C-alpha cells in the first residue's frame, strides 16, 4: 500500500525489511490454507462438502464486502474533493 499510495499517512510500519516480511506473510498464508484444508477434508471420505461450501460462501461474502466498501470509500473521497472545489 505504501507503494501504491505513498501520499497517504500510515499509522504503523512493520519493523522488518521486505526481504523478511514477504516470506513471513507467505508462511502465515500457507499455514492458514493448510489449516483450512485439514478442517474441510475427512480422510477416507474426501471433502466434507457442507463445510467446504460454507467456507467458500463466507470467503465470497467477505470479498464482496471489501469491494463494496472500497467503492463507497472512493465515492466519499470524490465527494469531499468536489465539495472543497478547486
């Protein structure tokens, strides 16, 4: 985010260089994915489809919510810019 929008003030900075932060974040994501997979898969019977479907639905709802919130935030910022004038 600091690279995409460097003008915006950020209240917190990770005290690690990118060379360390990126592998740590990737490791955390991998652990979450493996944990979720272990909760959805039942040895001998395969995937527990109601759980898998629930996970996918919740993930989709989260993504939709994020996109709608981003759009609302952009609209609010644009309204503030227009209200201030040139």
